[in-house]
């Protein structure tokens, strides 16, 4: 299959191999020595300690994927997924803190913002001074995201926003929201009724609701965001052109889906590790349960699942770095990786037996956390629809 290269005319080299390996080793150690011991506290207190947020800033984690000219580290996608796989050996809440700055919250600005918007926001997003939120979903529009109702009405040199957004990650911490709003009352072809706006969280009329009470991901907050006659300058329109918001969102989500797939691999590796550790320690019938072949089949299936997902993630990242359009591959990755980590978490509970059902076991928490990955940034069904649509467009060239 061939793809037109819409992102770059040449491969994105990212950082040199020594820098990447130093970053990986540092993160590998930091995750095990600093973050893993904090997992229970983060789950209990439902927040990431301020000192950890400061350490993330010092380590440059908010700016991994932004170019050096904006203060980022300039990793390409292949390098980004390697670091995300390292970071997600621990609770997914830690990655959630930086996820919007690494992905949809900054890359829509990088890809489609004006020069002024890039210079105004990207350095603060790269340093972590500002945490990003991405506001697309609404009470009545989730999978059918273009059916959104939030309105942006032009009034002289301003737009006035009214409406509400639902389940917005990082909303209580965010300093900037990329908000998708309708600039035309009619639904237009190509979803050109949707525009994107860069809205500072302290704009009068913007209100963040109570933190949602979720099944998992304790420590990573989501909330509703309300817009009540929020008046923003016309210069806040992403790219300065109406009607391009939906396309910007979808481009940014393609990247986001690969990042989430890498997250699924990282979590899957950790859960498999916990599965093997427990199975070698727990004894029944006079020997470690790891010696029973029926359990060994679960280890083997989990490793095979993980290996497949890891290969898919690396291949898709490499294609994007080469400038290929990756909508199809990104959806294949998100679909497979999010389902595979669910299977691994389920097997892990089985290997733990009754202990796996108890809250004291870490794996019960992972089981709840990974359930989310099949839902957000496009459910599994939506990924299937994207894959089928792309296939039907391109199958004749196979
Ligand atoms: C913890 C969390 C964090 C989130 N963070 C953000 C965020 O930061 N920003 C943001 O904008 N959104 C965010 N979301 C929202 C998330 O992206 C949506 O929940 C998701 O896209 C699904 O939309 P929905 O919940 O409205 O489900 P619905 O769209 O109502 O779907 C319900 C079911 O119907 C299925 N379905 C829908 N349409 C079809 C179809 N055409 N064919 C087959 N099946 C279909 C779905 O797959 C699903 O199984 C977050 C959600 C959660 C839970």
C-alpha cells in the first residue's frame, strides 16, 4: 500500500541515539525508584504530588515531542513511543498528566496554529508551565463528535462561546483548553462547521465542574467544562481560519492513538511482570503455580499479544516519521493494543486467583485502569469503522 506524505518531505530524525538512550535509562530508573513506590499514594489521594509535577518539568517530560525552537526535546514519533513505553510501566495517571502537552493539546497548535499562536503557547506547554486540555466531547456528542453543540459566534474582533464539554482530561489542572466549537449552525460537508479555539482557563465565563468519580485512573482527573458567554479575541481561532477545527482534531488524534497504543504496551509489560512474579512466588499442590502448564499458556499468550502490539506501534511510528499518512495504522494499533492489554489484565487477575480480586493487590487497579483504553480517543468500534473506511478507499491498490 502506498501513502502520500502530508506531514514532511523527509524523515524526521528526532534526537541522536546517545541522547535517546540516556533519556530512556534515566526514565527507566526514575519510574522504578520514584514513581512505582508512589502508586498507592496517588490512588488513595487521587492526585499526583506537586513535587512529582515539578520533577516532570525539570526532566523535560512535558516537552518531549515539541521542537527545540519551542523549548522541547524534539523527539520523533519512534523515540516518543519508546519513552512512553518506559513511563507507563507505572500507573497510567502519571502519563495522563503529560499526555495532552505531548499530544492533542500541543500538536494541533504545532501543525495548524499561526506563528503567533505557536510562539505564545508552545514554550509554556513544552516547559509544563501550562498544562493543556483538549475539549471535544460533549454530553450529547461522543463518538459522533462533529455533532457538537458548543457555539462560537463572531462579534467584531471577538468570538463568544457558549456550551459545555464532558469528561475533559486534566481539566482541573489545565491552563489552556483547545476547544472545538461550531462556527456554523448547519452541519457542513467535511465537518467544516467545526472550528478550534485556544481558550485560557482563566477566561471569564469558563468554569470547570467537579472532578468526575471514575472506575479507575485515580490521580488523573476529568471534569466537565462550561462556557457561559466566554469572550475570546478572534486571534484565538486556531490557524486564524474557520472550519478547520475538526480536521486539526483528527490529525492530532492520529498521533494520540499511537501514543495510547504505546501506553497499552507499557502497561501490558508491567502487568505481565506482576503476573510472572506472583506465579513464581505462590505455591499450590506443593510447587509454584508458574509450573502449571495451564498458567504457562496464559504467560505465552500475553507475551505474544504484547510482542504483536509492540511491533505495530513501532512500525506505525516509523511510518509517521517517514511522512506517511497513518490514520489506518494508528487505528489498527489503538484497536489491537487496547484490547490486548485488557486480555493481559484479565489473565493476570486469573493467575492471582482470589488475591487478584482484592483491592490490596496492585493488579486489581491495573485491571480497572486499562479498561479505559478501549473507550477514550475513539472506542474500539470507532477504530473498526476508521479501518474499514480506509480499506474501502484503498483496497484496489493492494
Ligand atoms: C477518563 C476519560 C477521559 C476522557 N478525556 C477526554 C478529553 O480529554 N477530551 C475529550 O474531548 N473527550 C474525552 N473523553 C471522552 C471520550 O473520548 C468519549 O467518552 C469517547 O469518545 C466515547 O464517546 P461516548 O462516551 O459519548 O460514547 P458513545 O459515543 O455514546 O458510544 C456508546 C457506545 O456506542 C458505540 N458506538 C457509537 N457510535 C457507533 C457507531 N457508529 N458504530 C458502532 N458503534 C458505535 C461506542 O463504540 C460505544 O460502545 C474522555 C473519556 C473518559 C472516560
